[in-house]
């Protein structure tokens, strides 16, 4: 997540469109690598029969607070 956050911060201050796009691709690749790992961790920590709910909470992120 640190790489994702730093890449987005760098993209905000990029001096050219090409540099901005390159940095955004790095951020996107990092996010694409992190998401499946988070889903796998949530499913492995869930009680039997609750894996779907745990994965849903991870995918909703901060919005999941409404669904408790």
C-alpha cells in the first residue's frame, strides 16, 4: 500500500503527461497485485460459511460500515 500511496502522490506533482501516466500505471499495477492478496487473507481468516461476507467487507472498504 505504501508504494501505491507514494505513486499517487508523485503522479499529482508530475511535470509531464507521460510521466504522470507512467506513475499511474505503477500505482495501478500495485493495486492489482494487492487486491487478490487481501481477498485471500479475508477468506482464510473467515469462519466456515462466512467467507463471502468477509470478502464483501474488504471490497466495500470504508463504505462497509453501513452494512454491519
